[in-house]
C-alpha cells in the first residue's frame, strides 16, 4: 500500500492513497495499527510528509562508493547522528537556505532511503529486524557542510539540523511491497541533471543490521525514522563542488518508492 498524509481544504489532516495530484481516497484506522482504504474521495489542499516522526536517526558514510569519494575509511560500526523533528519538510515545500550559511555556498543534498519503524523494537536480531518495519519513503538529508565540519566541535548534528533539512515523502510504501530493501536504485537530480545514482546493495550496513544496531538497549518506537546513508555524487565531493542554490529543483527518486521533489529558496528575511 502507498500511504500519503494530506490536508483537506478545511485544514484537517488525513491519511489516504493518492488518486491524482489533488485527490486521495481516505484511509480509516490508525497508522501503526491498521489502515483500511475507503471509497471516500477527499480533495487535497496540501500533501504532507507521510509521517510525523517521533525520532530521527541518521546514518553517515553507509555507501562504499560515497566513503571512497570523500576519502573516508570504511566505518567499523554505523556512524550515527540525529536530526530534530523540526527538520521535516513536506513534499513540494521549499528547502530554505539558512541565514547561518552566509559564508559562501555550503548547503548540500543527500538522496536517502528512509525506513519507518512500525512495531516497537528493542534488542532485535538482524534476522528479525525487518519485521519491525512499517515501510519506506524518500528522504533528502540536507547538510550544511561548514557547520557539519567546523560548527559542531566534531559533531555532525548542527550542520544537519536546520529547519527543513529533512524533506520526506511523497508517500510511505508498506514493507510488503519492498521485500528486499537492498535491491533499490537511489538517485538525485537537480534541474534535470542527475548527480547521484547509486544502489542500496552498496550499503556497508544493511537496513536489518542498522535496526539491530540502533535497537541495542534502546527502544525504537513506532514512528521512528531512520535515514540510511547516501550514495556517491554529493555536492561537496564534486569538482568543482556543487551546492544548492536558490531556484534549484531537487528530485530524489527511489525505485519502487517514488519521487520526492522540492524547490530551493533563500530563507525569508529576519524580522
């Protein structure tokens, strides 16, 4: 099932299955229990990120080719950071270039497969980890490179945490439709130019391994979002570097999951 979250013209939020660009069949029930498609057709005034996550875990350097392009060693354990939930951006909503990134271009794109936990997971094994997955969606792990490298005293979270730095969507594809998340093509296109083109088989740590690792003595609640690393082709590694600019249109596409599109604009003036 493809699950979207949307706002109707009256401002009410629903889950549904998309019909076209402005209509959806409403889903009844609860996301982390069961959803049933109805015959009710709702007008969509705005598509929203498919979930409002309770926590967001990010994984760095999880594609061999991406580690190689940055000159980094293959990690022995997953490189983990977190993003605040305020980083979530809806499909079609603008990626804002922060005022804090005022010392030259630095805001980068990262196409990523996102995993949504549907059943509480704690101390799960690799063999059972995927049983806790509700589904998958597209994410863009926007990263302010100067803040990532220099503004956080060695910690990445600051450069990954500005408002809107995690576009997500457009739909959540349930796990039954993606039996093998290690067999998906992942790409990022900006203004029609494909800059990232990778495959989840290149992951250093598989989805199951990541869930097992993150759940050690740690409860992953339903609604936990895990963004699982990016393939090669990021802007900072290109020659010359290619960072996001106002007027760009970024498309993240994942095989079997969908296309996430967002324009890029400057943040509005401070008051």
